[in-house]
């Protein structure tokens, strides 16, 4: 239940379902936001939930019963930080109960589930936001502004990578669900969604994808640990996306955009307007490692809810990024180019 002070929204009561690696990052952001209050933590292991409640995150209650969360009239927003394959059922139930939903990326693992979530948003009138946190990084915002201002000209080529060795995660607790068969090609859907979403957001929608994959390191999983995809944008630009989750090396999510008037490579900028200067200039913005933007995501979502406006990454936007991932997966399976679905 939202608490009002005069005409201004004071607090939203939030339930976080799935207090694992990213779930706890979101809980910390909720505690730090004066407009948010943690009402409930939901999960599958009551002992762990109680330990979390008393040792780290004080909240009204913990529960292993999801129905209790969506039936609680005090809960305004449900955060879904659960395995990707569960997002659709949980989101649809919450939306039907009149809750707003923050869904961790990827929004879903199938096109059918994406369509179910779109329909539930349409019918309920409740907002759903997808947690593609890379959109909130200052560097990526600046690159988008450069492109949209025309300073880079028309896009010729765009590439982005998701490079993240997952061996330590797979060997540790809490990430075994990555190997569930219904999670599909996890490296592409769960990892590749990061760069693919950035490419879509900055350059535009994809038209077609072709991909190759291999496994050289993570032989105990059923998905490729290295995937390279070539992409065609609807605006005529071409692109490339690398997903590498096996090879041992530091985390990186690179982004480059080559335009008719200039080029950006991470935080390095070159413009034709520079004249005879044959070198990049460095933008005063850092290339961040594995940093989550949970606080910025929460602040944005609350602003949108206050104004009753769709969030930047709404249900259809989330669906289009999933569709790009699934086109790459289909190309891996068929060895053929695949059209990317963009209508939801």
C-alpha cells in the first residue's frame, strides 16, 4: 500500500522474490531509497530467508509461498529475481493481482511467454519494467545521445560483447538453475541479452541474425560457452555480438559504433569534424566492469509509477531483446539466418 504525504508519494512497499546474487543487490538499493520500503522477501528456503532477514535485511516478513505475496494488499511492487524460465508465470500472476512488476533480465525465455506477459500488462493496466541495467550507465547514455544528435552520422556497424567467465559461478552455490533445460542457451539468453539490448536501444531494431557457437571450457553444461553472431539492423547497418562465458579472462562488456561521421569505441571518440587529427579522444566517462545499476533502475521505475508512465524498458522492449536472443539461438540450431521478431 502506497503511503502519501500531502500530494507527494512517500513510499512504495516492495516484495523481492529470489534473494540471490542480484536479488540482494536490489534489496540494498531498496533500503537506500527513501521512497521504497522492503515489505517481504520471498524464496524457496525458509531457514535461509529467516537468516537473511535477521542478519542482513530487516523486513516485514519472509515467505516461501508466492501466492501470499501477490495476495498481500500492502505490496505495491513485486521484484522478480528468480530463474529466467519462471519470470512469465510469476509476472502474469502478479499483474493479474494488480501489482506492478520489476522483472530481472532476460524478461523470459520463449516468445510465447513474452506474449503472455505483454497481454497481462495490457489487460491489467499495470506497469512492468525489465532490468537491463546497462542502459543506465553514463557512458552508454552519452553514446546514445551522440548517435541521436547526429554527431556520429548514420550507423554503419555496431558491435558489443558480453565476456564473463562463469566457471566460479557454476562451481559455487545458487547458480545451478543455469543448467536447467528450460533455461535454453543460457549464455545467449542470460548473458547475450546485455549487449543485444544495448545495440537495439542505441542503434535500432534488428532484422536478421546468423550465429556460430562452440564449447571449449564449460563441458558440464548443455549450452555453448562461446557464441559469435552477425546481425542486420532494420536501418541497414550491420553488427556483431560476441558472448564468451568460458574462456578465463576479466569481465568486459565492450560497445562500439561506427558511423558515417564518427566512431565510438567504448569511451574513445573520433569525429570527422576533428579534421586532420588521426587519433581518438577519450571521453571523461569510465568503462565499468561488472557493476549493477539497481539504484538507478529503482529510481526510474518509481518516477514512472508516480507519473503513471511506462518505464524506459517496458514489457514490449523486454520482449524484443528476448526475441533477438532467440533468433541467435535458432540460428545456432539450424545453421541458417533467422529473422528477428519485433512485433509484440
